[in-house]
C-alpha cells in the first residue's frame, strides 16, 4: 500500500471510530432516533452533493423498495441501536462490539445455511480477526 492509501485508511478509521465518541456526547442532549436520523441525513446529503458535483443522477430503474429495506436494516437500525446502547455502555465498548460484527457473522452464518457448517478454516479465519 502506498502512503496515500495508508493516509486514507487512517482518516477513515478516525472518522468511523469517532462516531461512537459523538454518540456518547449527543446522547446527553438528543434521543437515539434523532442522532441516527441526523447521521443518515448528513450522509445522504454528502452523497447527493458528490453525485451532483460529478454530473451524475440516481437511476429511477433501481429497486428502491428493496434498497430502502437493506438501508434500514444494515444502517439505520444499527445506528439507532448503538446510539441507544451508549446510554448504558462506554463508547469504547460500543466500538469494540461493532468491530466484532464480521467475526460474529462468520460464527452464526452456518446456523442459517443449508449444508454449511463450521470448518477448521472458517473458525481459524474468525479467530484471526480477534
């Protein structure tokens, strides 16, 4: 990786990690739903600005209903739950729990697949993430 790649990785790590810090601060003044709506709204606004700056538009042909469901389940709901959780736990614990998401997914995925189970390699891969 180049120096620029490392700088981008560091910047994104700080940016994404800071969300837990800001959740803790905002929890004192705002309800979790408001915090999460603000986060999603700011992100949507930023993406819209980037699209327009590049002269692009969102396609009407996309399956917007399904994309909305995916967005709600994979972004909005976790944001709300983490904002609510930080009323009771530290921001560092919330960040650690979030970082364990890929490992937890590997561990529970075989429960939801036909014919798939935990193999030595899958468990080794999950353990390497610790």
